[in-house]
């Protein structure tokens, strides 16, 4: 399958734009993912510190009901899968978790301190469900923006290419085809006002047309002169032929006269011979 110049340009430009768009979208996705992961880790660390401070008094007083209430309240925080408190003094663990918890993304822990004394170890499990949702939204937005920019860029390039490149090249090709068929108007000139390579091409083509027009005009003048000389030669040849015919007629007339003289001389000779014979017989 053969493609036009515009088709080849658009295919090449489309491939280049797609590669660049995919590269930009990938880099943007990775950057956004790292930033959101750092942000989630900072929020998780802040939540862990607040939870440790909130649990220090109930753990010091051994209020198990208050500890469970606080853990249930902390469980409502975004991205939290579960919390576990292990009392360092009694080795008792208290845990709460989501019923439909997502996969655990990461886990952080810290010691619960009270007046410089370690009372328990607090462990919090986090998921990245919200992070994945946000990244998916960002990716879709990037793809949508990239698609719109790609279509707008391709449309703009197509219009500019068709107007400033393909149309002048098509005009040059059409003029060359007309010249090849002998139907060209050599007085026509292309627009060479653009200060670029296309304008230079049109200007050079106009120079070729001008030189060709002058050459054809010179050939026409030479042809007219040749026709005139040929007519003069025809006239001269006619005169020469007439004169030659007259000379031939004169030569033929002289030849006929000479032949007549020769016959007359022969007859005279015969008469003379006859007369001589007659005289001899008489005398």
C-alpha cells in the first residue's frame, strides 16, 4: 500500500507524539505515586503519634473499655485496616480490624510512653486503596488530557501542512503535469511570497517557467524565420526550374535545327551526286 506525503507525515508525527505522550504520562504517574505514598506515610505517622498519646492514659490506668473505644475510633480513620495494642506489663493484646479490610499495604508501630515509661507497643496496619483510586483517577485524567492534546496537535499540524506545504507542492506537480502534456499556461506564476523553503521552491519554479517561455518564444521566432527563408527558397527554386526548362527547350530547338540542317545537307549531297552522274552521262 502506498501512502501520500501527508499520510506518511501524519503517521510519523502520530507515532512520535504517542511515544512522547506515553513517556510523559508514565513519568507523571510515577511522580504522583511517589508523592502520594510519601503523603500517606506522613499522615500515617501523624496518626500513630496521636494514637499513642491518646492511649497513654487509659493504658496507665488499665481501663480496657476506654482502650477499646479509642481503638474503634481510630479504626474509622482513612486507610486504616487494623490496630493492635500489646501491653508490655501484662503481655495482653487488644486488636480491632475492618470487616472487609483491603490488602495490607504497610504497617508501622511505636511504643506508648507515659512519663518516660514504655507501657505498650501500638501497631497500625494501613491499606493503599485510596492511593490506588487516586492514582487511577490521575492516570485517566492524564490519558484524557494527552488524547485531547494529541488530537489538537495532529489537527493543527494537518491543517498547517495541507495549507503551507501540500497545496504549493500540489500546484507545482499540476503545472509540471500540464507541461508534460503540452497544456501548460507558461504565463501563469505560483505564489512565492512565503519566506521559507516552499516560497523558494515556487520562486525557482517561476524562473523555470520564465526561461521556458522565453525559450519557446525564441524557437517561434527562429521557426518563423525558417519558414520565410523556405518560402524564398521555394520561389528561387521555381524561377530556376523555369529557366532550366526554357534552356532545355532552347537546346531541344537547336538540336532539332541541327538535325534539320543535317538532313538538308544530306539531301544537297544526294542532289549534287545525282547531278554529277547526270553530267557524266551527258558528256
